[in-house]
């Protein structure tokens, strides 16, 4: 089996596992994860934050988005482009500006300000699953792989503890994310860490 086939198989298994999670667990884990992210010094010190808008099957990031806007941070969200695997980082001043995008995910409007990855201080990233060492299993579209190939700032990968997997297949282009946040806490380079 190729690594691509292993990833496809693991995506199928993780999606099935995610569907079995209770709404209560999802809500509680999302709230705990958001609280940890908002307590991270790198997040607190960041002027510009890049974050995703969580779908029903992902971590609900609304608390992080609301916190960033309330603290006056410049918040940018992904806008998926027509070209597969390409997203732009677009600035939003209010979550009321978001509109359903190509995949039904709320996105910024096409006329909003576009930033480069170099302008982001802190990034909050999604995954289907990941290892504690920050190897992520995404949806397979390559959007965040492309982002991570050029991004050099601080980043946190969000994953529910019950969906962590140490056997995430890795290809040469897969970039690990140093920080993983679950409802149980923070992992830094695979090791449980304290928030300073």
C-alpha cells in the first residue's frame, strides 16, 4: 500500500470514528481547546492571527475567532480559490462578513484584504487527526500543506484527544506543526508541555 493509500484509508477510519463522538464531548473538547489556544503566550502576543472556521466535523473555533476580534487582533481566514489546493488568507473585521464558500464552509468575501503567510504571527490549523509530534492528516486537498511549506511563524494544530493517532503516514512534503492542542492540554514536539 502506498503512503497516499494509507492516508486515504486512515481518513476513512477517522471520519467514521468522528461520527461516533457524542455532541457533548465535541462541545466540551472544543471549548477546552479554544481556552488553551487563547492562553498561549504566542497567541496572546500575536498582532495577526490566521484561523480556520470549524465545520460540524471539526473543532468549533468560534471562541478563538471571537477572542481575536475582541482583542483587536487582525484576523484572517482561508478563502479557497478556484485552483485546487490554493487558499488565500483574507482579513475579516466581523464574523458577520462570512459567506458560504465552495465547500459550504463559511469564508471571507472575495473583495477582502489578502495577506501573505509572512504577515501572520500565529496560525491555528485544522486536521482530521494528527500525532502528538504534529504530523497532521488533513482532508487531502493540500491547502494547509501549501500554507505550511512557506509559513515560518508560530502555529498550533487542533485535534480532539480521542482522534490522535501516532501512526499518521508521512510523506516528504508533510511539515510537522510544533504545537498540538487537545482538550487535555498542549504537546510541544510530541511532549506534554506547560503553558508559560
